[in-house]
C-alpha cells in the first residue's frame, strides 16, 4: 500500500499549512487508500539516518509506493495523478497545461510569498523593511497576472479541478494580506473556491485532529 510520511507534530506557527497537506488533499480527491506515517518534527524524527535514506534534505512529505520513493509535493502530486489517471487530463496538451501551472505555483507564485513569511515570522518592522516592500511588489505583480488569467476561468489549468489547483490554492494560503487580495478579487475567489471543496475540508479537519502543535 502507498505509504505517506507526514507530520504528527510540528511547530505551532506551521501547523495547518505544511506541505504534506497537498498530498493528503490529492489522495482524498482521488479516493485512494494509503498508510500514514506520522513524524514528530520538534522531536527531530526527520533528522535521523533512517529518514535521510528517504529524503536527504530532511523534509516532508515523502511517499513510498511499494519501493518507489519520492519527495517534493509537486513531484508527488504529478506522480499520483499520472498513476491514477485522476486530477490530470489524459491528452498531452491538457496534461502539459497542468504541469505548467504546477511549476508556476511552486517556482513563480510561491517564491515571494515564502520570503514574506520568513520576514514576518522574524517579527521585523514591516514599515521600514525595504526588502519586504520589494517582495510585496514582486508578489503583487504575480497576483495581477493570476487575476488576469483567472478572469472567466473556474480553475487554473483546465476546465476541471486538477493537481495544479491543489498546489496553487495551497500556495495562496501562505498569505492573507489584504494589500495583495483586495486589488485582485479573482485570486481570492479562486482560492476560496478551491478551499471550499469537500475533500479539502475533510483533509484539513482530520489533519487538525491528528497533528499536534509542538
């Protein structure tokens, strides 16, 4: 059976926004069975040789599918989509669009948002931090591009919900800054549309019941 390594305990600030949620959400949408292996991040379960054999970077999520081991949430989602034939079109043109938007979520949109998170977690003065202002402008440019792309579209890559929507909408949960969302209501509506899906609601509810704040 497919085995997923995810969190059983994680720092309070990260709880509810860890990347194993992307894989758990995808599997809930796909209705695929799996075995969950919970790891205690504060207790350094990821920093031992046994786990490094699965992911030398000591990060989650990781899957072990009968000996096929993979890490990185985007790679895992594309693998699962191709294996199951779900959340990705069967035609090459449609599949290419899903892949394109998976990489866009992780390589383009997530970069400034992740950097903003790091600054805000450090509690630096937002009003005088020139680098934060630069990141906000960077993120604003990407939000503007997303807003234009989403005009008249329900989902990001195709007419149907795909793994690209899981990645993009989860990336967008890394901020709630009204300075980004207020000028781009289409991006906010898209995120909320994805997060309203029953599979996501079940996933996050089970996660919050299971994963402790360390």
